């Protein structure tokens, strides 16, 4: 969800939690976040927010989930730098939302293109391997 303006991340938790729960249709049992979110969670969710660097109440399962969350951070940086999420040229609140969606689409499309390129290379290698030896030699001389 794109919030209007440029609010500090830690101040958005109270606004975002009800929207997330409504979207998924279930209550959040655990929230993994940066340290800035520690003090700004709503009272109903205060004990469910786990932040990076936290030592108390952190089970091995939560540690594993925090490591997984850390793997997402470089992707966010990549989207901001390579897919124009760092600067929004679209106007107003709708422009913020559209820009976020288009940046995600661009990132996913680049992943799809990379997968397709790898698939075509694999397919070409398989086709070359299935050719009789005499065709492979003449094909290499032609190029």
C-alpha cells in the first residue's frame, strides 16, 4: 500500500496492520520489522512485533524468519535503484500507488526474461547435443 507523502516507516505500522489483516482475512500472529517499528505498534499488536537485533522472546523459528526477511532487503534496494522506485514522476496519491505497482511489475518482468533466456540456452544446448556428430562439426564451421 502506498501512503501519501513520505511518512517515516516506523509511523506507518498502526495504519497498515488493520489493512493487512483485512486483505488476508486473518489476524497477524507475528510481525517482523526493522528496529524503528518497535515503539509505534498498536497496543493490540505490541507483543507480536519482532525487530532486528531483538534478543528477548526470539525463538529459533523467529530467527529463521528474520533471516528470510533479511534476504528481501536487497531486492527492495534493487527495485529502488534499477526499476525507478526511488523517484516518482506520477502525481498525487494514485501516482504513488501506480509507481509502486509498476516498479514491482518491472522487477518481475526482468526475472521472467532472465528465466526465459536461461531456458532458451538450455534448449539450444539440448538440441546441439542431440545432433549427430557430423552436423555439429559442420555447424561450427558455418559460424
